[in-house]
C-alpha cells in the first residue's frame, strides 16, 4: 500500500554584522594597509538575514522509499556581505554570499 507524506519547513538565519578592521589606501605606493595604531575590528558589515523554505514529499512502498524535495535558499534574495575586496586602484568592491538558490533532488532508499 502506498503512503504519501508532505512536509514544508522554514529556516531563518539572522546575525549581527561580522566585524572587520577598515583598511587605508596609500596612493603613493598604491597599496592597502591597516594602520598599526588603529583598534582592530572597529567596523561591522551589515546584518545577515536569510529565509529558506523546503518542500519534501515522501512516497513509501513495500521495500522502497522515495523522497523528493525542493529547497529554496535565501527566499527574499537578499545581498548578504561575505567580504570587502580592496582593489589595486584604491576602490572597494563587495563580495556577497550567493543570492536565491534552488536545490532539488530525489532520494531512493531500499
């Protein structure tokens, strides 16, 4: 006999911004540096926030179980800062965690 089960789950992650030490750019020598007299980790990135949703369906047969799932990460498609990239020309660029990402799959157990 076939028994079907449907599951829906949510996962929310939140954290305050990751601390970092601001760097200064020396235009004469074209390099970034941390002033040794500066305090460390005095600045913070923006907060991190992510909502994930997963829909899972189980199919149970006599000797085989099949599970299908769809998991969508970062449902609100938020830009969460991973790190600051200090470029050679004295500009700053941001590297972000991946934005919205769907993951799907099938699990077969016997």
